[in-house]
């Protein structure tokens, strides 16, 4: 039986542009004699610096097509960017002077306005004019690829989350698994506890509707529920108990159990506000508080079995559906390292579908986000 290979796709911080649709700007360029390169580059960096376009290479060693060969015996020519071409299409006086002095023949060339975010963008850019490419500044394992062992572990935990999405024939809900990747150990597992599984079973007709129990997909569904008709509702059920939040709660109780001496350290730190916004002052205070708490807990908070983890620092979370904004913000506060989801959330997805919280510069923590396409054998079950 041939199996489709699984894939782990990084969801970048910014909306990726189609490689061939990236915006360009016009510049004046000229072919130059190699021996003039240093002199000209030095002068131009003073009279026409391109500070906002550091990704653009000033000199292009352009390979000639074989038919053009012969001129000076070289199979390349050097092309230099003289300056940006302003809206009026005129050369600045000092650049014009330099052109006259060295008998250059300026022409207009197009270069890419923004630095490439992905390798694909970069390859496309270099067809027009060479640029430099720096992958994301924060270095989180996996962004540049997973080795076979890590991929297998990612597929394994995602499979675990997907298997938890079905609740005893009552429909499908979201599920979350928090993992410590350093030891490949499950820290917490949970699914939605928002009563929606009950309504899901009522509307289940085999199409999209059967996902109406997934809290992150339909965060407002509970307002339409008939609580009286639904009957025996456990007190652990609540409209805001989305799978990720319940998993965070589980992780926190685990901490309290394993590190009782420091249990007072992290009271009520899991969720700040349901819409994820915080007044500025409160945010500053929180950061300060965290520092104080971190210090307090490292001074004897840990009992046996190593140091007490700081919230979910260093942990990964696997969720079946892309988290909503509330869950995604809670995971920022928890200092989660990486988020893996299997299905996008076109209604309320905060990590690629509707918003991109992972690229929000004003936040004080950033995680890396991945979409997992499971190997066929596994995904056909979901
Ligand atoms: Zn949610």
C-alpha cells in the first residue's frame, strides 16, 4: 500500500506574497569596469546610500549569455546600482557628476522593494536583481525543517490529538496535547468542554455542520444552545473552556502536583482576558511580576525531579483545529514554544487564517506555528 508522505508546513509571520507578485522599485544602474568597482561603491555609499534597502546587492556580477562573450575576454559583466530613481526620473547632481567623470551609461532597472521572507521569494527576487536573504530572526527548531525523527514525533502527537476529537459518538470537538519536546513527554491533554458536542450531535448530517462542536471554529455557538433541553451539564463545562485552555489548566495542575513547594508562584497566570487585549500598564506590570516570580521560583520552588517549569516555556502544543484568538493569546501568555495544528480555522483562526498573532510585534513572546498534514494512513481516520 503506497502511503502519502506527511508534511509539516511553517506558517510565516507575514502573509506570503506570490513570489512573482512582490513589489519593485526603479533604480539607476550602469555597467562598470571591474577596476572601478571599489572607487564607485565607496563614493555612492556616501552620496546615494540605500539604507532602507539593505537587502539589495549594490553590484551584480551578471553572467553573459555565450553569444555576448568576447568583450574583454570575460563571461560576465558588473552592473552597479547608482541610486534610486525618484518620481521625476532625474539623476541627482552629484550622481550625474560621477557618471560624467567615469563615462557611465545609466539605465533604469527594477529591484525588489522588500527583503524576501521565504526562500521561494528570494529565488524569484534574484531573477530580477540579486538580494540577500535572512531567514526569521528568532531561531526556533523546525522553522528551517524537521529531521526524520522529529517529524515522526510531530506526526505521533498530532495523531494523538486527532484521536481525541471524537467524543463518544456525540460529535467532533477540538483537542489539545501539550508536549515537552526535549523528552517527548505528554504534559497535558484535553478537549473542548463547551457543551457544543451535544449540539453537534443534533445537527450532524455528515457535512461541514458536523464540526459545529469545535469551540475554536464556532466560539459563539453556545449562545444558541438550549441548556435546559441538553440536560445533565457537568459543572466543568463552560463556554470558554476551549481545548487549549483546558490543557493549559491541566498543565498548571500538574505543576502544582509535582512542585508543591512553589505552588503559590503561578496562581492565576494562565489567562488574562478573554479577548486577549490588556491595558498597557497592566502588561508592563505583568512582565515585571513574571521576572519577580521567575526569581522566586528558581530559588527553591523546585522539589525533586528538576526545576519547576515556568508556565509552558519550551513546550509544544498540538491542536486539531487552528486556535481562535482567545486560545492563541492564552498560549502567548503561557510562553508556548511551537504550535502545531492539523486543520485551518477559516472562521476565527488567529494563526494564519484570519489573523497572524505570531507576527504581532507588540507582543512580548513569539511562538512558531506549523500546519501538519499527516501521512495518509493517519489522516484518513480523522
Ligand atoms: Zn479557542
